């Protein structure tokens, strides 16, 4: 099986390559990436004859059309991720998050498999006690959420792929991201022994990066039963407010001080509970708990030089 991963040098991609090779050494994996964050995260795979790398842009029609001719599976991970990053460069966000997906859908054949990770941030602000399901109308409140939701619609309307609405991802990766909420909280809790929370009742769902990889592989194995649908991908046991997440971290760092602050604004206004039953009913189950992830991240935090100043 020949697999093309765009943005494969990134946070999820670098973990996914390792995961797939562990599942089947015969997989042939090609990464297309512009190396915005260098290629150190995937240099370990260069000795593998079944790994190849192409430096380029996902919105380049020549590159994409040529690569699609020789791959069985396409996993488009390349994206401008998060509300702040998209707001900084709206044109790039639209080109990478939306136009590049249009290009893929227009050129992919019915015999190829497309696995697309979008985001559950498209739910925006949910009901106080209700859970967002795949039937819940999307209401993105950021450019990031809008571009990803629009790209998902293009794929679903075409009937050519499987879509996953990812919860907020956590865990370690060769291309580490300490800005993600759980990762950020764990690092600051370890380094500062203190978390200052604002808008602490905002709710999120979470998922470990390994379980994201697991779900992608699961969809490869069950593609005919899943094609044309979207699935929430998160930990059902981890629908948590920021305060609850902080208290959970405190269970692992007993001396952690948690301070509530009325001063401060969360740039990402998402606030919702998410149901993951649809995917679980297909037979998929997560393997990494939020507690396992916190332990992993605290261990990793010991390797990070301390920076001056921090707030949450």
C-alpha cells in the first residue's frame, strides 16, 4: 500500500509515520511538506527504503496531480492549525486548509482512499448540557474552524473520503507542540508549579496523538463501512473544562497551585461537549487515557528549558 501524507513532518504526521511502519513494514510512505518547521522530526525515517520525501506545497497542482497517480491512500495533514495562526495569515489559511482539499477531491479517483482530519472546533459554542454529535449543525467561530468545516463538506459531498472531527490533541511527538492545551498546561504546571486560569469553565474534548493514528489505521481497515461519513474522534472520558483539566494535572503534581483569574481572554472561544459514540459503535476504542497522557507530558517537560514568564 502506497500512502501519501501531506504535512507529514508535523505534530501528527511524524507520529503517524512511525505508527504505520510499526503496523506494516511493507507500507510505502511518501511525505509532502514545505518544512516550515524543519525536517528534523522525520529524519529518522530516511534510512527506510519505503520512505520518501518531497519538499513542496500542497496547493501546487503539478505536484499534487503527479503524486496522486502513484498512491493508494491520501492523508492530508498539511494545514494552518489553530485560530491565532489562521488569523495571522488568512490567505495562507484558505489556500492550505480549503483550496488544497478542493484540489485533492477534484483529482482523486474512486479507487483511492482519502482520510481527512478536520476539527470539532466547528461546533463553536455548544448547548450547556447537550452533547455535539455528527448531526449537530456546525457553527464555526474562527477562520480556522470555517476553513476546516468547509473542506470537510467538500469531501462529504463528493463521497470520496472518511472525515474525522478531531478533539484537541495532546501527547508527545517528534515535532512537539507545547501550545496545545493539555501539553501547555502540563509544561507550565511542571515548570512554574502554578496555573493561572481565565475563562476556566470553557469545555473541550481531548484525544491523544497516538489514538489519532490508531483511528486513521482503523479507517483503513474498515474503509468501505466508513466512506462518505464523518466521525467525532475524542476521548469520551475527557470532556473537561479548563478547571477540571487543571485539577486532573494536580493529581499528578500534588504541589500545583491553581489560581482563578477574572482578567484574561481565551483567543479560542470554543465551548462544548462532544459525543464520540458513532466511532465507538464501529468498534474503535481509544488506548491512551488523559491520565496516561499527563504522565507522559510531565516526563517530557523535564527535558524542556524553563522560559521566563507564563500564564494560561
